[in-house]
């Protein structure tokens, strides 16, 4: 295969084309009652199309969606603006879904660029793309209207330019990463931890390279150019918009995103189905002695199992989870990659370590400060626990899996592992879905 010129590019194009065809099939066939919160995203986007400002006020039309006036707004604002140019009057559902497909395709392209940035081995980026585009929940979500798709796009662009900066230390790359990170936080609050993680890695990198650190060499002090002025103004504007959202929320409500009843009345909040469910769980949890709640380490085993199940399966308003036997091939491959990582742990490069740090820090924040806190409020382990919440760092995670599985092995073993992963992932995505999805998953005539 390696004798064929540009063989890796050919496989990438084929993998991307297969990804696009699957998303198009899902977009035109799956009912809006299935994808997570899709109808809410569509309704919000249509409301934004009627507004000229950045945000919309809370009203009787939005009470069932929570305090939308204090939530990140960029995704729905952009879809609202796109709706204004729907010249052919395509159904808003299909129109918005295909916009999300475009976002997802760009995300995969940047993922491939990110993988290639981290290694010169042509096999690893290709395997990474095959893995990423055949993770069931990731590929399923990519076809539908969800702010995750825009947040994921900003996340991978941020990762790409941030790691490009760590590789060549050109300030413009750090600036692009900053812009995309700030756009991500205006899209979904789950992007906030990335800012913290990037800051931690910057400090670690400074410490790692402190002996040869020279301020002028790290940050250009050359005269201001129009590009630098534009970038600085853009960053300041985005910082201001983020402060207007999150800083105001902290000052008023002591949290990044207020609870529904901090902004609206209990009666108004009760119009939302999710609020009613969590409100009932919260009332029941108050009756349970604190001593009966799981400790963090005990909760972790359930968290890990539920997270894996909702990534390797589909979690929306309908569930399609794999059985333990069906997940077993995935777990064998994950275990192999982990063992290979331990075997070569002392030999890892700086950027590979930063990938691992990104994943571990984000996973810890998600585990403890989001999911475990939700469990303590509801006494229900799956509360607020969805695999897609890990997707902002799915890109370094997929790269690490692919890298340790294939790196430094002889060709025959690399081919066997490559084909094994490809077969497991391909089978476990669209073919598995088509086999298990009954008529209720599809748009009815």
C-alpha cells in the first residue's frame, strides 16, 4: 500500500465520503423525536431568526427550554441568520441538519490535520479518522441539529492551532486558538474547561522549556500590523461577550449557568419536561441520608460504564446501547492501546503528553464537577451523564488510542491491528444501527 503515491489521502477521502453519505442518510430519514434536544435547538434557532440582537428574552415561548436569556447563544444565533438566507424554502429541519453536516465535515478535516500535526506516521492519522467517524454517538449526533456540532468544531480548531503553537511558537497560532476557544464558550459552556486546560499546559510548557525561554523569541514584539490589530480587537470583543454572559451569571447567580428557578419562577420552569424530572429526583434525593450516597471512587465505576455505553451506543430520546458482549471487542482494543502506552510510557514526546493531560483534566472535571455533583443532587447515577459531553476532547483521545495501538510496531502487526480496528468500528456503527433501528426511529410517511 505504501508504494501507492498519496495512499493515505485516498483512504482519507474515501472515509470522509462514507461519513458524509451516512450523515445524509440519517438527516433525511430519522425522526426529530430521536436526536437529543433537536426540537429545542430548532425552535430556538427559529426564534433567533426573528430577532436582530445577540440574545432573546425569556418569554412564554421559551419557558419550557429554561432561562435562554442567560445561556450561550452563538449556535442558535448563527442558525437563525442562516434561516434568513434559506432562499429555496427548504424545510427548516432538513436545512439546519445539512448545515450541521457541513460543520461536522469541517470538524473531521481539522481532526485529520490535528492527527498529522502530532505524528509523521501516515497510518496513525488515517486510523484516527476511521475511529472518529465510526464512533456511533459521534456520527449519529453529527447529522442532526445540535450545538455540540459547532462546539466540537471550535474545539478541534482550538486544539489544532494550540498544538501548532506549541510546536513552532508562532503567536498568530495561539491567537487563532484563543479566538476559537472564546467562540466555543459562546456556543456551549462545556467549552469553558478547555480554556483552563490550555492555560495549564501553557504553564507546564513554559516550565518545561524555561532554560531556553526568551521573551522576545516567544512573543513577537515587532510593530503592530493590521492583522495584529484586527486579531487583538476580535479577541477583546469575544472576551467582552463572554464576560457579559459568564461574569454576569457569576455575579448574579454564583454560577456559570444559572439554574432555571434562579431566573424564572417554579411554575414557568415546570413547563419543561427535563426540569420536572430533575425536580422530582431532587425532592426524592433530599429524603435519602448522605451516608447512603456513593463515594466518588464507587461512583466512578458506574460513570465509566455509562459513559462508554452512551458513546459506543446511541443516547437520545431513544436509546440503542450495545450489550456487554458487543462492547467486548472495543474494550479489548482499548486495553491493548492502554497496555502499549504503559510499555512505552517513558519514551513519549512532549505533545503526546499534552494530549494525555488534556483528556485526563477534562474527564476529571466532567466526572467530578458535573456528573458526580448531579448524582449528589438526584441520587440517580445516570443523571446528566451523556457520552457526548466528552466530545470536546474526543480528538486527542482518539489520537492517543490510534497512536499507542500502531506506533513502532512491525508492518504485519500494524496491518492486523489496523484492519481489526476498522472492522470493529465499521460494523458497530451504521450496520449495527440499521439492524437494530425499528420503524419508530424513522420519519413516518
